[in-house]
C-alpha cells in the first residue's frame, strides 16, 4: 500500500504533530508513506529529520495553479493507492489535481477542528463530493461536518486521535521525579492543568478554584504546565498577575515541558477546565497515566471522560462548581483510586494509538477496495 499524506499547514501545533505521529505509525506497518507539506515549514523540517520522503510545495495564492500541475504530475508518476490529508485547505489543491488527471484514487480528510461556515454552495460541493471518507476526531466534529459540509452521513466516520499508551504508562514513569524537582512532599496534594496560554483554556477558573481551596485545605500545591500560544504573551502575563492577586504562593508555573508523562505521574488530581475542545488529547494522556480528573462538560470532552467513572464533570465556565468538584476528590482517596483504575482502562480501550492505527488501515483497505484504482503492493 502506498499513501500520500498531506499537511500543507505552515504552523506547528497539534494537527501538524499528529500528522507525523500518524505517518510513523503507518511506516511501522510496512506501508509506504510520502508526505506533502509546505516548503520550509516546521513539519517539513521535522519530516526531513525523521528521514521521510517529502514533497514540499511553496504555498501562496499566486502559486496555486502551478502547484496543482506539480501535484498532478506527482500523483500520476507515483501511483499512490490513497491520499489522506489532515487539513481542509489541502483539498483546494488535491481535488483539482485529481480532477485534472480524471483519477479515482481514494481521497480522505481527517477533520481536527470544527467550522461555523456553511460550505454547501456549488464550489464546495465540487470539492467535498470528491472525498471518499471524512474522519472526525470526536462526536462534536462529526456533527459539525455533517451540518456544515456537503457530505452524506455515511461518508463521515468517527475516529479519535490516538495516544501512545505504552509511553503514557504509570508503571514506566517515576512519579517522584517532578515532585522532587519542585520540592513537593509526599503529604502534599498536587493539582495541575496542562494547556497553552490561550483564552478559553480555563486558566481563570483554575486560579479561582485554587484560591478558594487554599482557604479550606492545608498542604495543597498547584501547577500549570504550558507556554503562551503565538501572540498570547500578554494573556499569559494577565494570568500570572491574576495568580499574584490571589496570592497563590503554592502555584508553580512550569512553562513548556517535553516530559509530559513525568509531569502527569507527579499529579494527584488533573484538571481540564477548557471551554471548548475538538478532542482533549491532554485529558486522554492524563487518563492513560491513571490520573483522576475534573473536566468541564464541554462537548469535545464528553467523548473522553465519563462522569463519576473516570472523572467528575463540572458545569462549563463555572468556577464555583469546579471548586466543589476538586474538593470532592481532595476529600476522597477512594474516589481518586477508583477513577485512576477506570481512566487507564478507558484510555487503553478507546484511545490507544496502535488500535486506532489498525482502524484507519482497515478504512484505507475499504476505500481502496471500493475503487481498485491502483493494485496494492
């Protein structure tokens, strides 16, 4: 099987990182994968470092016509069995190239974020009717795709993003490493959130809850892991000022950390107060690490956390309710231990990267079998 995987984004975030993760998973299964990406983008650099076969395009509206011709030439000579893109933008080059070739190669889109724009006009129909399948990473994204795009429901499939449950495994990580780094004692309860500094991630609610909980309990520590999103430095500073105003001397701003499993292992309670998520990958990682969690009841989170089984859900944006739910976990070690077991179990069953890669390969085979455009290698 030979796949052209496409991600023409110039940014470097969850979608771009997950593209490389997905490609590596396919390569592990002896599937030939080549990457179409934006020239000199971060994903281009990272893919080169990993040794992938890369086809870079110079992305600008002025070069769209020439890029369609280049892409058509690449597809014609490379004899791909299937093309899979992580970005809707890419369809505006991929579909014209395929139409130019009069090719019936299966084309798939993974939709990572929702859209408020209705795309059911003639031009969008011309683009989207060429899709073999659209994969939605959560139930809310699936509904959004059906509501906003000219796609029949049978073409929209639910396939969550996956996590490496072997890497995110509490039995393989030293829970004391980070606690020792920040001098957190065994008696202290460490409560943390992991999110970039960006409006809507729930930092304000977390800080409010921390200030209220400090009035009620001794021996608490709080930690926020993450760095500002691009252009959000002033927002990050406002959050730090709010923490100072609350006099949260037991709060650690840890910044960006690449050792995510180590950080999660150190936590007693994980908080995910985001106002809206397509799919909360950080929550799934925390669950894989067996962390009891408090989560907002935002739609993209409901695919992951189960109220009163893996987590306690609080009313979205309600800082008082968040405080109340954290308090319940602080006071009940039994509940924390029960959530821990069920969280790990659910992460392995539903979000394991190996299992989800197997599923996407089965979808590939089904798509290719329905067209038989190029013989399988």
